[in-house]
C-alpha cells in the first residue's frame, strides 16, 4: 500500500491546491477551491487531473467503477468539470 502523499501550493499565504494519491484511481490528482485555481495550476505546467472541492463532494456519490470512468474523462478533457451527479433512473 502506498503511503498518503500530499503536497500543497501556497498563494498569498493560503493553500490553494493539494496533490494527493488515490488508491482507488491509482493516480495522483490535485484538489483546489475554485476554477481559477485550476487555471493557476495549468499555467504552472501541472498536467495531472484537477478537481474542485465541489467536484469531490459530488464524486462521493459514485461507486468506485463510476469514479474511475469519470476520472478517465477528466484525464482526456482537462478542462471538463463535474456540475452535478444524479442517480440513474430506470
């Protein structure tokens, strides 16, 4: 098992981004407060997938398999964002 890896980027004395390793996704990802923070990271050459706190909150509703699928989309479409997750209805 990998140990938890975190890294934080500071801006004006506040943490704006955290880099974490996800065991479920087997990948590093960044978590930020705002979409503006995403653009800041991208301008610094950060290539890993970036999620906002809002997106993380929405992702908690998903199964591991669904989470992996969403992550694949975010890897390919780096400017994509999760707005809302709704339960499937039959």
